């Protein structure tokens, strides 16, 4: 069933039968209560990202010692601990404390503290957003988080033209521009579990530093 949504209000994408995704398709700047609606465009965006995860991110690859590109993605998807947000966020956003993006991250941080969510996955529905602009946005957002109450969290980007490459595999070439927010505690725990595997053998020193290696 679809509901008509006044212009500027937020939309939720209704999951397929049997699925209970934490999905919010956000239009406009209001952070008030949302009204569920089925929209083919938003559904197609989410379907493309989930298909990318299922068919690539979650699949074993020889570059990662036979482990999946992300060994934890499938479990997170099946446990439904990923909050997907589909919203046309501005890449030149000032990231003010009371702005939409920072409010969204704080809301996610509260959910993560309760143990209900592990990842915030924000997807821009317009593939025309430039990679350098997204990289700049993520860099500024990481700097903003590092200097305040949300310093526990770290942001990563994905983009159709991403040049992030491990052993010839472009692990962040997603169907749509996006950014993901995760806690550094979770990142450390996850990476620690892989230390005795060949997963990181093709990572460059810079990539290893990004996941906190070598351990101090």
C-alpha cells in the first residue's frame, strides 16, 4: 500500500515481503515523523545496492585469501543491522551540528549504542555526483566526527568511479555514491578477527593504517 507524501517530507521505502530492512528514503530537510510509501525509484536504488553486496561484496575472492571482499557484510545484512538511508545529500553540506547529516549520525549512534544497528549506509540516488566531491565530503565528515562527541565513529565512501583498489579489485565501486558510518570499536574487533588469515596480504601500508594496523 502506498501513501501520498506532502512535498519536502521524508519517505520510507517498503521492503519486499519477508524483509524488515531498516530503510529510510529521505527527501528534503525535515527530520520529523515519516510516512511509509512504495516508490519504484527508491526501490530500484536499494535493490541495486543490495544486489551489489550479494553478488560482489559478499562473495569469496582470491585476492582476499578466499574470503569475501567484506567478510562481515552478509552477516550484517541477514541480521538486519544495517540502516539504509536513501537521500540526495548535498556534497557541499556545511555539516553543522544541528544540520541533517550530523543529526542523522547522532541518531544512528544512539541506535548503535543500544546494539540494534552496526552500520549506517547513506545512498545518494543520483549517480552524477562527482567522486572528488564525495571524497571531500567524507574527509570533512570524518574530521567533524573526530573533533566531538562522535569521535568513536568513522566514515567510508563508495562510488561508481571509486579508485580504491586492493590487488586489482575495486572494492568500493558501488552502483550509487554513498557513505557508510561504523564504530571504530566494531572495525577493530572485525579486523582483529582476520589477523591470522591471509585477508590483508594484498593491502598497502596506507590501507593497513586505515584499519588501525599495525596494532600499537
